[in-house]
């Protein structure tokens, strides 16, 4: 009787130990998986049958998504590489990754450099690469840099994009906007500025390509200069490089109603062509710095179709004439500027 009871007890004990061992192993596997997934992952595409190279090159900017898993159970979600992420909690539950409003994902495939997730209730797959792998796969083209006093300066891009270090503002754009908005004119305002961040974190070459007014211009320049040493800089092949950044801001100031500033969308400034206008200014700046003058002229033409008789575009034509050494055209554009809201630029 005692032997039977002892035997039965031993069997129960062995089953319990076996169950605990399986549970511990299962827990260890998922704890290891949670540890392995730490860091940043960039979504390269959604679909099937994509090689990593094809996925990286076919990803569109508007589809950009980065997930940054921290060891404290916090997840940062980046919907654009130009702004800081939004924080939420994440956890592994029953072998699934969950975050946000109980969104649950199965981990279909995983390696040191790639990750495939599928959301419960959906047949689509989401392909991610480690950020380091993703950035390494992005090319540097001839049009991605310019020479400045024998130094190469790279235009900010997905591959080389500094991160503004701030606790107060969600991104650098809002930091600049808040510094200048009190000086904006009533009605539509649009600014476009560029500056370079050197490998040591210092700010150089602050330039305004689309002005608001003299007071706002000065505040914008001051805010940009005060961002010195507040950037987390990317590396190119393990070395620091100078990076030229741009910041733009569209704001329609309507005065005050019940102590609240009323602003409208950028498309109300540019008649639903905000993106095309910004792209035109950006393309002009890059072409001028690369001394591609015909391309710069084409970019001005695009902007003039959107905003005819805009004084800032006369100013860009003046800059182009100056770069070309065309003194006759410079005098013509100076005369036009003297009769515009940007006449103060001629005194600088």
C-alpha cells in the first residue's frame, strides 16, 4: 500500500517537474525572443515574395514605419523619419506581440536582421529590417551631396537623417514654428530654411529660401542656431559627415478668436499644391548648391505656376542670377524686390 502510494506520488511529482520544465523552457524562449527583438526595425513593405533588396528599394516614403523596442516595455512608433516617435507599451502574451490598443501580431519569421509580422485577423504580412541593415541597403547617389569649400555635405535623407533631441517638442519643425509664430503676418505664411550640422554638432550655413518678414526671419535663424549640440547624428561608414537639413512651415494666421489662434492647413496657402510647392523650393535649393542652374530655373517655374507674382520667387531668381554672375538680371530682380514686402532683404 505504501509502495503504491509512493509510486503514485513519484509519478505525480515527475509530471509536475516535467510541466514546470516545459513552462520554464517556453517562458525562456519568449523571454529570449523579447530580448532579441530589442532595438529599431523599419518596415520595408507589405506583401509576399519580396527579396530584402527589392523590399528596401520599393518602399515608398509615405509607407515609412519604424518600431523601436526598449527593454523597459516601451515601444516608440515612427510614422516618418523626420519626426520623433509616439510611445506606447508592448508585451509578449501567449507567444504574440501586442501593443497599442490590444493590437496582436504573430511573429512569422525572425532573424538577426529581418522580422516578419502578421496581424491577427489580417492575411497581409509586414516585413521589417533592422534599422542598421535597412540604412546600409540605401544607396548614396551623386545628387545626394554637394561640395562646400572642398568638403562634402550630404542632403538629409532616410539614410542620413539627424534626430533632434528634445523632451518638449515632438519634432524640430514644431520647435521652429513655436519660436517664430508670434511674429508671423496675418494671413498666409510660409518659411523654408536650410542649415548644415557638422560632425561635432555645430550649426553652420543657416539660409532662408522662403521668407516671412524680417522679425520672423531673425527668430527662425536664432532658433536654428540655438539647436547646436542638440542632434543625434547618423554615421556614414562609421564616420561623421556634414548634413544639410531643411525645415519648412505653413501657417495661416487669422488673428484670435476666444484667445485661440486659428490656423488652416498648408493646402489653403497653396491651393492644394503644398507638396509640389515645397518640392519646388527644395529642388531649387539642391540644384543651386550643386550648380545645376537649368534645373534650378525649372524648379522656380514649377513654383510660379502655383503662386504667380510671389516675391520669394523673385528672390530665388535673384539668387540664381547672382550665382551665374548675371549682373543685368540681378539689377532687374533687385528693382522688383525693392517694391515688394521683401525689400528689407536688399539692406542685409
